[in-house]
């Protein structure tokens, strides 16, 4: 567990994460932004459902609705910055996850070649 603490601290102290936390405080108290995010989620569910059930006309309708809702959302203050930061941090987390996975594989492969196995 001791190896997790430095990683957690590293990510917690990233300037992007600190800014995300600041923006979340604003976003969480802004009813228009919350309403727009909820609308996007609703449309995304409909998109997935219509695609899964091969309802092409419905899918196209929801896709257009999604594009419009996303444009509206991005016009609201700080949302575009917030989404960009989320993407940046997500990429960093994926990179860290890949590195951890590679290190685990090296360890596992090292054990597999150990004479006791």
C-alpha cells in the first residue's frame, strides 16, 4: 500500500487536478450547467439505446440533439476548460495504469522463470 500513496499524492497535486476541483465547485452550484450535463447524459443514453436496437432514424435524431446540447454546454462558462482538463488527467491516468500493468507483468514473468515454479 505504501507505493500507492506517492502516486495518489502526485495526481492530487497536479495543477490540472487542482483546477478541476476549483471548477467543480463552480459547476456544482450552477443550475444551468448541471441541467445541461443532465440533458447530455439523457441524450447519450438514448443514443446508446437506439444504436443497440438498430433504430437508425432515432439514432440520427438523437445524434443531432446531442450535437446541439453539447454546443450549448460548451458555451457555458468554464465548461470547455473543465472538459479539456478532464481529458488531460484521464490520459495521464491511463498512462500511469499502463506503466503499472507493465511493471506487474515484468514481476509476474520474473516469478514464472523462478526455479521454484
